[in-house]
C-alpha cells in the first residue's frame, strides 16, 4: 500500500522460472482416479527509469487425468500477459495497462472438457486452471494515502475486456463479457510496541454476460452469466521470538447472476458459491542466506443454485514447508513442499477422499 516506498532502482531487472507440480488422487466412485498437472512458469520484470515497470509472464503446462474408462491429456503454452505500470512523481498513484496475448490454446476438443473442468475447481487451486483464451486488455489505477500517523489506505480499480474465441471445437464462438473490479485496503502496525502488522482488503468484481454464437449443438446460441463476487481477505504478522508468525484468511462469495431469471432456459447460470480459507505460517531466518517457513492452510468450497442454502462441495487441509535460499546476491532458490488431505462431493450425494502433493522449485534472478 505505501507506494512511495516502492520506488524501484532504474536498472533493476528480475526473472523467475522453475517447475510446479499439482497432483490429486481421489477415492473410488469419483469421476477421476487422479489429476496431475505440471507447470513451468516464466516471469520477467524490467524497470525503465524510476517510474515505469514492464512485466511479462507466461507458462507451459501439461495436465492429465485418469478414469476407469480412459485417460485425458492436455498440454501447451498459456496466454502471455504483458503489463506496464507507471508511477507518478509523488509515488502515491500508479497507472497500469495490460495486454493478454492469445499464445495459448484457444480451442480444445470436447473430450478434454472434463479435465479442464477439474483444473478450474477453485477448491483444488491448480496453478494453471486454463491454457488459453482469445486474449484481452486491462486498464486500471491504484492509489494510497495516509490514515493517521502509522496506517495507510489504498484504492484500486480496473476494467478488463475479453476478446472473442471458440473454446470447444465444433462449438459456437464465445464473446465473453467485460469485468470491472474495485479494491479497498488498509494496513499498519498493531500491538503496544507496533511489533505486529495488519493488512486487509475487500474486492468487488462484476462481470458481464457471456454469449455464444449458434452451432450444431446450440442452434439458437446461448448465454451464460456469473454473479458478482465479493472477496474479503486479511493477514496479521506477529513476532514470535526470533521468528514471525503470520495468520491469514479470505472469504470469496459469488452471488447469483444479475438480470437473469429461473425461467430463462437459454441462459446458463454459474451457480452461487463461497470459497473460504484460513492459514498460518511460521517464518524463521536460520542464517543470512537461509529461511524456513512451515505452514498449513484449511480451504472449503460451498456451491448452490439461484435459491436456497449452499451445500458443501469439499474441503481440504494442506500442511507444508517453504525453504528460501539466497545462493548469491543475484540468485535465490525457493523450494515448497505441501500435502493436501480432504473430502470432495461426488455425484451420488456422498463424498470421496482426496490426497495429493504440491511441489514447487523456483529460481529468482535479479540484477
């Protein structure tokens, strides 16, 4: 939030890449026996002068899912995001524009739709939930201001335009609706001596209705709508001897789509939903070059139709540990290992067990 403290060096450049593994195995009776995804992300950031920063991010992903009737596979490059942000002279206002280049897979075969649906499940939180789209563009701003002597507040807003594309071979062309987002946040020290630190924010997101042109499957075309989303999240960092103990949580609630009725048979309504998470991590510096952070997170997801109460889609607990090693003044190695345990609802009204590892190896380089 204190943007004035984020003035970059004019010559600073950073890059990050590595390998991320997300994998889950499910109990008997579920649609998938297991789903595995490998992601190789690449991000590059370059500061141009004291005010302009240019970022580029892309990835290569490979996912597979095993069922009793066969295997599903999908792989390829994702879309590429290019962003430029410019800080005003005061440092309290940042303007940003971004372009999503359609370098990923715009169109996939209908046989891969079940696998892509599993990757997009918010409870499982796969690193790469989708491989491509038609591209798009985003514009926005962020500003910060003082709240008393030690606290700061921030406001940000953005609008995203999505280009049309054909997501499934043989289907109609999809024209996604635009998306607007507003964010409010505060942060500052807490405690008698200011040893702790609190951050909190609320985000409101509204999306337009998606429309799909007519095809053999839908001669009259179709519409789909997703409700507005409200996200509240916060974290607090507290001193714990030579370590720092961080607690965090967030709650995202998805409302029913606006302007749609239950009798609108030509419109697919994305169900209401609620994703909730609580987590903790103990950050400890073992040496000037080595840091260790054991952590644990609980996550749950509820879903439901346009009326009535929400039902539990699933929950999981994910303990793990992070290791950060500064190999030199320019290179830092980050290694993460986690294991998830939980339950996921099945189509028969019951639930099945889920278990799966997440492994991350990333290398940061800066100059």
